[in-house]
């Protein structure tokens, strides 16, 4: 019976936070990554047992124990699922592929609000009266607007056309204040009248629209200055639109060569919302 | 005593298993990241590339460019690229060229007046694990080879959660330009009106290409669909593509 009790205790202590699976394959999937192998240790060698800490003689008085704060909860924010567009604004992309895994969120700091410029307050198809600085535009939840009804061609949209990127408002409704960051290391290949193109080392093409263009040109006055690191400041959010008016926001899009099914690979606008959710989560949790 | 010990041990085991089950519950699975694949070059792609290397027009263009130090540098970079580098046939335009290369991709950027033209090519692609397996054509994939002209965009049901690409509608006015582009070896030609101009995507030599015209908005002078397709069709092989 003592053996049985000992076996039970061993089983209890063997349980990782991920469970008590005895299947090595499952354990390999759920355990944290193993550290690099120590070249000094031969395969099969066992590590020397660590000396257990001495047990205190008596149970400490809980009142005297220093209070250990619980680990902080991961920061989160409300967001609508990928492909779920606000009613009346079109049909979203069904694809939830993370097309730009590890991408840096394109604004330097939060909060930021992903939602529509056209179907939001102050837009020309707004749900009601209100200006672009309406507090409801500067609030969660995030809303996907890739494939939102527009005339632009977009083969990734159920309608064959739609918005080719995601609109993101900065923390406040003020121009030329909020920094925009490079999504990955690469080169700024062109600066247009309201576009900035970043060719990432991965081969993805990132395009940023409506930035403060004089500011961008001042940051990158020469071709040699246009190599950028991931997260580097590349300009500020504004409303530049080549002489036309738009709201204060960043239009962010990604184009990349994609191979889908057995079809020939083609260079496409890819749904970007999933990658933005992923990168914003990391930004909020200090791991941008 | 024995019975009590057995009961205790059983309780401990059940508690341990329950604890394991409880803590093994994970959050909803995260979205699946795209992976990268090489784009294979078929025998006919190789033949087309070999033919393009022998094209007398391309040879003359290279000769002209070699005279100019800046253009010669662009040619040297293009030659080293594993991707067949396409560039405009106009030497004046090529003198404004800057070229950027990376892992199985390149971008050649030229300035045409106020417009920027970005010519991008890749011999790799990102692939979604959610799409149909390779070798099984996606039901919504654009037809290949051939233009998408006159094929209306459809709204057929997409595979659940997987990506899809619909064929773009190309107006009849651009159909002639598309036909000429096909005759020059371009396949899967699609045009996309964008927030800043127009894009043309196509395949050639087994690689995937995109030409972005960044203009003063869509439909600006020099940025119409026929003009964009014609520009893409007249791109010349500057170099690269490996052996």
C-alpha cells in the first residue's frame, strides 16, 4: 500500500501545468521549448538531482509572510472576430491565416482603434451624426474592415472587390502626433504623395497610407537612409490624401506572393486583421 | 489501515488527473501562420527564360544600360538575383531605377514623372495551411493559364476559414492588352484598382510578379488598366533567374 501511495504522489508531482499526459508525443507538444542541449551531457545521461530546499521546521505564520502579488493577467482588449464586418458594410474575408506572423504592430504605441473610416462616425456612410473625432470611433471593440464594400478589386473578398487593408485610428484624434512603426526590417522603396511602401526582408510588401508626408520625407531624405529596422519610426499618423480629404487614420495593407491550393502563386492583398490582432496583443503585453 | 491507504491513494490519483485535465484546457487555437514555399520552374518556364535571354531587344537594352554607371549597378544586382528580373524597356525610365533584392524576391522601382512604378517578383510564396493541399486546385482559384478577361467575379462559397482568390474582372477595353500580354508569355493576368492607382499581377518564367502604379489616385493619366497591362507586357528581362 505504501508503494501505491508513493506511486500516486509521484504521479501528482509529475503533472505539468499542461496536464498529466503520459504520452511523450503530447508532452512534447505541450511542454515549453527545451533549452539548447548541453554538449557536455551525453545522450541518455541524467542530470544530477537538484538538492531540495530544506523544509522549515514549523509552518510559517501566514500573517507574517510577505504578500506575493499574483502574476499579472495578460492585457487584452475587445475585438470582433476576423471577417466579421459591421452590418451593412459588406462581407468579410473568411480567411483567418496569419499572413504576417511576428509582424510589429504598425503604430508605435497603443491604444489604437481598428475600425472603418467610411462606415464610422464622420465617414460618408456613417451610422448617424457625429464627426471623425466622435468618442465612439476612439473606443473598442476593434472591427475588421478588410473587404468592406469599396470599388477596389480584391480577389480575397467574397465579392471580388472590397477594401484592401485595415483602417486604424491612433490613440487620439490629433494629426502628426502618433508615431508609426516599421512592421519588419526592410527598405522603404518608395514615398508617394500619400503612400509609403516598405519591402520587408520576408518579401512581404507593406503599404502605409495617409501619413504626414512632409514628416516622412524629412525622416528619409536620401535613398541610403531608407533601410529600416523592425519597429523603427517611419512617420506619423495624419490625413494626407494627395490633396483630397480623409480622416485621421492609418490605412495599412500587406501584399505578398501567395499560393492557394493547386493554383499558380500570385501576388495578392492578404487579409491583415488577424496579423494586426496578433501584433497588437504582443504590443499591449510588452512584447511588441 | 490498508483500506484507508488505498482510498487515500485513489483520491490522490483522481485529484491529480482532474487537475491535469483542468489545467490542460487551452485557449482557442491561435490562427495558423502561413509558411513559405519555393515556386517550381517548369520545363516550359526554363525554355521561355532561355529564349528571353536571347532576345535581341533585351541585349540592346543591356548594352545601353551598361554605358551608364548607375544603370550598370542595377544590371549587376539584377544578374545576381535568383528571380528573373523584369524591367521597363525604356532606357530613360531605367535610368531612374533602384533595385532591392532579398530572399527569393526583388523590387525594381522607377519614377515616371510624379508616378512611382514598383515592379516586384518572387520565386517563393506564402502558403496557408488552411487552404486545399497542393496539387488539388482550389475551387475558387483563378483559371490558369489565361486571362481573367470577361470572366465575372463570382461570390461562390469559400472553403471554411481558408483563403481564396477570385478572378478579377477586366473590362473589354483592356482585353486586347491582355491578349498581347499573353502572347508575350504572361499568364494569370489580373488587374486591381487600388487606393493609389492600379496593380497588375501575372506569372512569367514560373515566378509571381506584381507591378504597382502609384499615381495620383486610380484612373489618373498613365494609370489606366490597358496602359498598366501594356506596360507589364513590354517588360524586358534584365537579368537574373539563376542557371
